[in-house]
C-alpha cells in the first residue's frame, strides 16, 4: 500500500477539571491510507469524538492538553499556528459534524456557507464560487440546487441539512473526510441515502474517510477497517469482516451480542455488559474494560494495561485473554 | 388470540394552525395522526415503527388521552376513553402507564427517586401509611434492578440506563395492565440498551403486561414485538407479525424501511440490495393526495395519486396499498 495520508501516533488528550485530570484519549495510533474508510466505533464517553477533534486542531488548549504526533502527508500537525492550520482544514482534512441543526449558521444562506472556504483555499469568489456551490449541492443530491443555494438552513429538512454539511466538507476536495456521527440524527432511510452518497463520492474522488459512530450496524457495509474504542484506547482493530466475524476482544463481543439482529430468529436474551464505562478522572490502573469484563483476572487485567498485539492477519487486540478463533 | 385490550379506531389528532394578526383564524391543520386503526391484544407487544414525524409518539399519547384526539375513538378494556369523566379517566389511568423516551427530561431533578416512584402510589391512594409506601417503593426499585438503598438519591446521580429503570419503576407503581413504551432505549448506549430491553421482557413475562412499543429502530422493534405496525405520515401502512414482516414485507414503504436498516455483519451487507427512497417525508400539513406515499413510491401506478388505499386484510396481515387491492383482500 502507498504512504499513509495520515499517521497518528500515541495521541493523548487530557482535560483539567475541578475533580482532577480527565484522561479522555490515552494513546491511540493508526494510519489512514488514500481511498480507505476507517470506522472508529465506541460508546458515548469513549473518547472517539475528542480524538478526531484533536486531529483537526479544534480543541482549545487549555483546557485540553494534546500530546503525541499527528502527521498529514509527512507534516506534523500538532503545534501548528492558527494560520498554518487554516491551510490544512477544509482543504487537506475536512469534517462533517454530528448535528446539522446546530453546526450550520442559521443567519447565513447555504450558498454563503459553502463558498466561504472556497475563497480561502481555491481563490474562488463571486459567480464561479456560486456555480461550484450549486454543482456541489447537485452532487450531494439536493433537488433544484439553483434555488436551494439561496435558502437558509431552517428551510431545509434534517437530511438536506446533513447533505449541505457534506457538500461543505467536500467543497475544497479534501484528502481526508472525517464524519463524526454524521448520520446519528437521521432516520434510517435518510441514513442509507447518506452512507451510500459518501461511499460513492469516495470512489469517485479517492478521499480517505474516518467514520466515527456508536452504531456497529451503520459501518458494517462501508468500513474497510474497524477500530473499537473504549476508555480512550483502542480495544481491537481489524478488517471489517474479522471484527464482525471473529471478534477477539471481550468488549467487542459484548457490543455485538447486545445488538438486536434484524431477522426472523429471535435470540432468547440479548447479551448485556454489566456495569458502567470508566470515569475518565479515575481510570482503572489496568485494562479499562477489566471491571466489566467476564474474563478478567486479578493477576494481569486489573494492574497492567494490555498492549495491542496481533491475533490474526491484520487483526489486533489489546487484551490479556483474547477470545481465540473459535470463540 | 385473546380479546383486544386496547382498540383504536380511526384515531385522528390534528394540531390547528392559526393565522397571525388580531383575528386568529384557523387556517389549516398539522395532521399528525390521520385515521389510525389497530388493536393491542392482552399480553402481547405491538411494535409501532416509523420515522421521525410520522405520528407514532402522538398516537401513544392520544391512546392514554394525554393529548385529546380530534376524532375516532380508543377503547380500553371495553370502555370508550373519550366518553369518560375526569374522575373515571383517573381511575382508568391506574391501569395504563407510559415510559418516556428521554430519561434525562422525564424525571424531576428535584425529587429523590424514592419520591418519584412513590408519587403515583400517593395520587391513586394505593398505599396506606408510610411503612407500606416504604416497602412498596423498595420492592419496585428491586424489581427494576436498582438497590432500594438508592431511594434517597436524586436523578443526576444515576446513569442514563439507571434513570430509565427509575422511569420503568414509576410506570409499574400502579400495577398497570398496559404500558406505552415510547422509544425507551433510543437515548441509551448500545451496551445499556440490551439490559433495559431484557428487563422489559422479564417484567412482561412476570406481570403479564401488554406493551405498545414505539420506536424508530426496526431491529429493536423486531426483537421485542409480537406484531408490528408500520406508520408513515400519520397512517398505518402495514400490520403483520414479526416474522411475516421481516420475511415478506408487502407495502413498498415497509420494504424500503427494512432494506435501509443496517445489519451488523459485512458479509450479509454485501449480499443485500437497498431500496433508496427519493426525497424526504412530505409535510403533514399538506400531505399528498391519494396514497400519501405515492410521490416517493418506486411502485406507484394508476390509482395511487387519486385513491386513498384502505387497510385491507390479506394472508394474515393488513396492508394499505393498491398493489394488493385485487388479491382477494377483505376490508379490515
């Protein structure tokens, strides 16, 4: 495979709080290659959103303290000045946010918001920018884009607003598109429209996508690789087929078992994971999942953080007791 | 099957739109629920699915008369709820309860959870004296998997899943027959959802409860329900048992909805073909003529824009679609 577009090494994010230091992201590392879709899956509070906000330089420091290394095409991003960042955001890496209702500016037209970044990165202004905005709205499947370009966000439905967000993300042909729970606020039929759209655009322009979600179902059809995140760490990372087919980490197994499967067969009971996710101010000393894990033992799990180790071809898990292929 | 506990016939809930200005004329209606008919049988779970804005929550609220229906009637255990006086309705409310979607908004932050669970007991005069109340609240908390020692704590001290359990304990306090569960798991994390669903199932088995389970998540509804009603833009388009609906959906909307539900298995996903619907759900203020799904329907034909299809019984289910009008259907 070619050189990765994005290399993340040992990324850590901490926040100073009244109760102490919250350890939200605790050393995550990954590579992202052109044209690839990486899914980062985790529950609320697992650090998945904060992890990508740090990547985009969108965490104000302080209160956040970001360390580690993020390299975009060989260039170190952490520690760039706001001006240097402006050259990367939008053009190199763009982000689609979770809630299109609150992340669009209510007092500006869709067209204004779409062309804002074009002026900075592509030096496109006036009519050429406007026609590119209309073209983008057409690409993301908004009917009669010539009229819609002058609409305000409140005149659009939730699905259309999310499409506008995607169009904004695509405005300057980024190499990396980060979708943070981009379909969570949408209905399933609209969600299907959006995931199909992103996959199709990705095929066409070859960008890499990081898809952040809590829903293992959504990413099954679109992810090349899946990283499962818990307590600010990756618990397991593998190709999509391996994660769903032969999960090795007890947390992944628990997550998959707790999903109701659409189908005629009804399992007797859904699997449940007892307990609650860890408090980032008081992270367990060992494996963050150990207090809830059925396989945890006192000898290693409670004291030592397990390292990410290979358990199969391109399949790694951070667990002292991986489940094994026949689990 | 046993007797229906709840019968809903031609239920309508319209929210009026008034003009602005000195004289506020009634200019139009939001037709949130527009002629819904179904039954819920004793001991079963009827799932009600649909996308946001289709009127499923309004239907649930109108069933308990927490919203006054505009038309149609709801019969609960033989008595028409629209004819009841306030005191009769209050007596009936003991037998029906609701579990709300958002466990953060549906518990009063200034009441301890013991008080929250005791409130319905006090209102309906179900406990005589403090000791009995104390014991009953303890029992209820235990029933939903919370320690009775938590009774003096406040909602903010609990996680989302635990709060939802408090909401369930409150709903169970009056020993109801019928519970409307309005998206009880939508606000919870995946690993917590399963616990709440298992609890609801256990309680149904132990207490013989009847549920109306309202959700937008088709996988959860399918896991949980005996029969499923699919709603679109204020109407029911299909009612079938869970296996029938999954294996052989008849209404084009049901087919599209099912095909859009992501399956957490990439191998299965690769073999599926999705029906992607065009456009958005139309406004319930001015719904399309005839079958209100026809502008988005991939199979729309001659009669669809003009005639409103009735919910007809065919091979053990009900479908409101012109495609099946001639297949020996009988008026349901």
